[in-house]
């Protein structure tokens, strides 16, 4: 797994699980058996859980959602120990080839006295038994046509005028100096996102409530008030919206997609943007699907890449009722400077995405000098800027977000393992207070009910 550290691997497995969160030892065991492959480990844990609990349906009402989304970067809705579900049978023997390190130490408040897990100390040298699942090798999708053939995404190259792309890249790199690595609680430790990030709100009509929402945009954690779109981001957004609307007009709508446009409005507009800066090959983001709290079901997200080329990794979450018939495949999409990936409706429901760490990077050579630093001539850079333009739905505004027992806004997740292409999909609201509150949350879990919660209008309701 590209030398991914153990904490990241554990978080990735958690983010892929659709069964109650097992003890860390169970995850480590699965990782060991699957040679550090997070998806295969999650599948193995799920299969074992389903075997051990064959009498209770995984989608039964008592089941607790543990797939993570954390706008999610790496972690899962990691478990406060107070709500730990039953653990699986522990295995005594572990063996690991997985490199391990970090575990960002708990904050100085000292609520965790546990030292970082050193896998090598606990692992015994027992040869791993391979899981029975047939695994397909990853596939690189090297052209927009091939991306569209295999995924619910489209790729668009050279989308901004070259000078605008270059200026926007420089200005975001400059701004990114003040962006932060997000921190949250995972188990009983504080972990840190492996890249810097920030959030912007667009001055668009009277959408002012998104300033409030944006305070919670990250894992349900309250953050500073966001910036408004800088001028260059506004200019880029016009190009992005044009392409997104052209693409959307060619595709069928899903029943749960937003249909509340006023006459003459575009199908899609961006009212917020999340920006990420990846400096060097170690910066990354783990497998996740984007949190749906304010996006609502079946969102369209437009993701602009500037600077150093990185790989966008996509992997489908195969629904439970198909898991005996087919297997998920990992897709790698190279993301060159000035390219756009549109994650169309159903991407967040059916795929997880990541930017994996890379041991080697091709540097990006900017075409133009920095506008305010014309000399020396532009230097090659190892930085990648990503801007995801998003439409936060009026019917999922922060005032309508249920609060959990901790009195903190919940987050919305899709039931990815039991999806039905917009016909009978399930989503649930869960507590995310634990991300901020020393890892302690509550067991709040509520199925989202479009009708009872007065959400919409959606395309399904119109037709
Ligand atoms: O950097 C990227 O392309 C992906 C970022 C991402 O997944 C996110 O912002 O949710
Ligand atoms: Fe994402």
C-alpha cells in the first residue's frame, strides 16, 4: 500500500466497513492476512462478521453505521470506546509486512496514556492465510473516454485558460501557507489529516446560511468562519460550472437528486469549495466518500487539479447482494495540471476515492512566472492544489441537520452496501461529536426520511 502507515491503514479499513467496528486487533489481523490491502481487509472482516451473525441482517435496524465518511479524509466515524460494539473473536497470531509508524500522539491534555502501537512487537511470524476473495488488479484509466467507461465520473483536460490556471495555482499555494492539517479523534488518539486544507463560501444570492454550515464542514467539527471565493477562484468557477452543466444535461437524473431550480437556473451551481494542498508525495488523503450532510443524496462534485500531477484512486463498494457475483476493482486516474474530474451523481453512494501517497513524484513546471515575483524564473514544484466545487443543497441546510444526544449536528452517510440506484437507498444521521470531543460521542443513529424531514424537491418527486 505505497508504504502507508499502520494508523492510516486502520483508518482506511474502518472507513470501508459496513459492519460494527471491531477491536483494533481484529483490523490488524485482517490487514496482516491481506498483505496490507485495506479493502480486502474490510471485506474479510465483513465476511467474518456476516458469518458470525448470520441470523441478524446487516441492514437490520439495530445495526450501527460504522462506515466512515468524514469529509472524511482518512478516518472512520471512529469509535468512542463508550459505544464499542461487540468485538469479533480475537486471533492470537499476527504477522505483518506492513510498515508502521506514527499515530499522532494524544494532545497534551493527556487523556490518552496509551503509547503508539508498535506492530512488530505484537506480531508473530505466522504465514498469512489468504482470503478467498478473487482480487482484480488495479486498472489505470488514462483517457477521459476510459474514465467515463469504467466510473460514474468524467474527466476534462485543459479546462481553464492556461494563464488563469497558473495564476490560480500560485495564489492558492500562497494562501495554503495558512491552511491547516485537520485533526480529530480516532480511537483514543488525535490523528491529523495528511495534507493541508481550507474551505471557501461563494457569495451567491442569499445563501448566507452556508457560512454557518461551513463552520461544521469538517467532520462535524466547528471551525473558523470560512473565506469567500477569491477573484481567481470565481473566474475558474465560471468555467467549471459551464462544463458541469453541459455534462449533467447529457445524463439522466436520479430520483433523489435536487430538482428545486428556479426557471432559467442552471442545473448545478457551486456555492462552496473545499481546497486541499498536497506538498510532496507523502501528503495524501485516504479512501473515503464525501460526507453528505449538506450535499444531500446523489451530489455532483467538480474537482479541479492544479500543479503537480497525482493519482486519483477510485474503488467501488460492491453492494452486499452482489458481493458473491463480482468484485470491486481499483481504478487509478492520473490528474494532470488544469484538469477537472466531475464526480457525478451516485459516485459518493457507490465509490470511495483517495489520493494515495507516492514514493516518487514528477515535478510540475509552471508556464508563467509568479505575478508578484517575476524573478527568478518559475521553478519546478512538488505541490498539488485541489479545489472541489460543491453545491450545498437548500433542503439540507444546517438548520435542518438533526442534533445528536451530545447536542452536536450529526453527519449524513449513505448505506453504500445496500444501495438501489436512487429508488430505495438508505442514508443515516450519526453522531460525530467524537471527532472533536476527546473521542467521546453518543450512539445517535437515525435513518434519514426525505418525506418526514420535508426535504426536496427531488427529481423523483417531480416525475
Ligand atoms: O485532492 C483530491 O483530488 C481529492 C480531495 C477530496 O477527496 C475531498 O476534498 O474530499
Ligand atoms: Fe473527497
